[in-house]
């Protein structure tokens, strides 16, 4: 705006307008252009940050999925080999039958190239191959490792050139220890490196991306694309994957000099690590595309602003579609027992044997002729007799087939489970001549495997939600429970507690004493929350968390103080502590109108905990007593 000169003489002439339409339009155009350019720059910065954050999440998710895939691929073989190793410890199966079982295992698990047994001299004893290979493997590193060590754990070899196929192959092996403790050879299974290469290739990344599967000691097991990797990673990266289970970093590739974002994750059950490296250009590809679109829109809008000022109110449209579909394939397996021929039987309507096939001798050890004329119910276990009788009574229509499982005894007195499928037979108009035809097979091994699998599933479910050292819920269970309880509960409190001077405790008394201290403190927490709806979890290291659904702040304070006093009453000596005994610091946060989500609740409890440490330790602090975030202290400063 131009100021009016008050020294000019008064004139009756028309005063000039302060703002001309051109100036207004020019000002509006300049202002709108500045707004458009400012918006464009702001959107580009925010979009780049969002794209990098999304890329980090995608790489973390992909490394997790690939690590689980590799773990499940190995675990399926490991479980199958475990049962076989136990069998080979006490028995020497027939070659034809055991080879058939090996072939069925290899057919059921597509990742297996060959599965077999190598004797103590290095020669193959059993194999799933069509013909038993003749070469000797006593010089292989995995054979020597098992021969010189009694460790029964699964061994994962470096990629070797297979003497059977000539292709790079990973060997999974387990030691066979005889009953007397001597070396009985090894049970091995091979996975060709291209199995993982083909799976990684299906993700269809750009030509400069890379996926690597390696052992914890740095040996590369598989890499995609092939031909662009070293046989062993750097010492710095090896140290990184030994210390951290997961990681993410920006790095310059030693292979092509490109800037890449690299994520890695260690498998949960085996010493293997998966890395995913994506070029920065690929991570930001969607952002570049959006930026180009935004520049074009900005140019069009600025042109419209210059030519048509009245259309300055046009609205920018932002459309971002970023999607990534991850498919997790879990290998399903089931060990099959040796094939046993079915038994065909013919009964009269009273259940007496009229005909029994000769295969009954294989299953029950009984002569077929000895069963003729006898009642079939005499061979059914008393506990299963009602089920068999019920199924028999339901045979009212010769179009119906009934199936029932029951226990019976072999001629030597041993108990077996059998399954029978039976139906009515005979002429429809001759009810006196109706008979029962059945097919009976041995299902003992199947029942045993189902029981073992159910027990294993129960055990795996427990391990997935429980901290192995303390017996409390683990961090994963806590992360699942907190959002659920926050969503479902109008009142909820969260207790965060930390053992004071725990690092000094470990440094002075050793990690074994530290583990025992963690267990004793966890026992106090478990006793305090037993038979309640509370969830007590080990949050990490020496830090614990307790979710108290439907509990207010004052009741939570009572629980926290009881735990703190009980821990101090343990009188565990701590040379690093001022009072000489182990104590805990506690922070409590309760849901209020200002608590927008569970993350805010966790943050406030965390601030209260570190205020308790900052103000002298061995005390409880309520988050509601803090004046603001200024009370928070660095986690490392007061740990």
C-alpha cells in the first residue's frame, strides 16, 4: 500500500484509487502463486518423509515375512528329522520301508531336494533318491562337525556344490547318537539355494534391489539376484546382526555404489538372518511420481490463476495410492507311517465274522480262519464298545457308510487303534440276507502324530506369548493386549516399573545373579496380579509393565506400592544401590479425557517411571502429578 502525501495541496480533482483492479489481480496472482509453490514444497517434504517411513515399514514387514518363511521352511524339515533321529537311535529300519518314508517326506516338503542317512563311515545308508548315491561324504564339513561333537541340534551348512546334482545346496543335518552314546552317522536333508532364489524372485523388485539369506556367522546361504554378492559379509555387519535381532539403515552398496535402504531380521528359532536392500530411487519411486504430478498440477493452476483470477479457488487434489500385498506361505507337513494293507471283513447282522482277508495277520497278528464265526464286538476295547455299537445301530440304509475308530488288541496283547468303514450289503428285498461289509486299517501312528502335533501346537502357542526367563507375558503379548484393553475399557491403568541400578547389579554379581533377580521380582509381580484380570508382562530388560483393566489411579497406586514394598522385602543384596538392596521405581498412568490412545497412556506411564528414577528411585510416581513433559528424563541417564 502506498501512503498518501499529506503535504500536497487540496485539489478538487478525483482522487486516485488506492488499489487498481490490475494491482489486485496481480497481488492475488502473486499471493496464490506463492501459496501454490509453498504448498508444493511443503507437500514434497512431507510426502518424502512419509514415503521413507512407509518404505521402512515395508522393508521391516518384508524382512519379517521372509525370515518367517525361511524359519518355517527349516522348521518343517527339523520337526520331520527329529522323529526320524529318535527312531534311528533305537532301531535299524528296513531299507525299502525307510526309503519309502523318506520319499514321502521329500514329496510332502517341496523345499527338500534329498533326505537321507549317512553312516559313521560317510557312506549313505538310506536316501529318498531313486537310487542310493555311491559317493562318500565323510570329508564334508557338516559330517565332520557332527562326528566330533555330541551336540544334537540342527546344523545348517554353508552352500555346497551337490555331488548329486552339481548345484549349490544347503545341507540341514542332525547327529544320530546310538544308545551307547557312540556316533551313529547323520540324518540330512538338502535345500537347493535356488529354492530361496526362486521365492525371492517372485517379489519382482527392480534390478538393483537385493534379498540375502545368511547364517548368523555371516556366511551367505542364498541371494537374489545371483552373482552380485560376496561369500561373506563385513565384520561390522556381522557384529550388528549378532547384537540386534532386527535393524534398518541407509547405506551405500559396495556392489553398485547406489544408496540403498537395508533392513534385516534374525529368524526366531534358527541362526539365520534375512536382509532386504532397496535402492533409494525405488523406495521413493511413488513419491517421485507424485511429485511430478504435483508439479504439473501446480503449473496448470498457476496458468489458470494468471489467465482467470476468478478461478483462484480451485482445489488441489491429492491422490496417493500405495499398496503392497504380502503373502505368507506356511509349509504344512504331516509324517506318514509305513503303508499297511487294509483288512476287508464281512459280518452278519449280529456282528459275527463271515469273511476276513489275509491282511489281518499283518495288522493284528491273527489268522483269518481263527476269526470266522466269532463276534467282532469281542475284539473292541470296552471303552470304545458304545461308539461301535451306536454306529452299527445306525446302519438302517445300505446307501449309508459309517466310519468309527476304536482300540483293539493284537495277538501278542499290544493295543492298537484301527479305523473301520462299513456299510450294509445284500439284496434290498431280502432283509434276512443283509450283511455288513467293512474295510479296516491301522491308524495307531496317525493318532499318535495327531496327539503330538496338538501338544506341539499348544507348546508353541505358550512359547509365543510367554517370556522364557520370568514366566510372565512377553512384550509381544503386551503390545497386543494394551490396544485391546484400551479400546474395550472405560477405566484402565498402566503400571511401568524398573529395577534400580540393575546394570551395576549385573556388573558386580554377574548375569546369572541378574537373571535370578529378574525371576524373583517377576514372582512378586505374578503373585500380586494372580487371580485378577491384570496382565503382567516383561517389557524389556529389567523393565516390567502391568495392565490393570477397569482399575482407577488410586487402586493402581495401592497395587504398585504393594509390589514395591514386597520387592524391597526380598532383601536381595545390590552392591550398586545406595540402600544396599534391590528396589524398584514405579510409574502409573490412568486413562483420562486427555488420553487419546494407548500410546499416550504408555508415554505418560513411562514419563512417570523416569520421574521416579530422577527423583531418587525406590518410589512410585503418578503421571497425574507431573506438570508436563519436562519431567521426563533420558532413559539411559537414569537406568
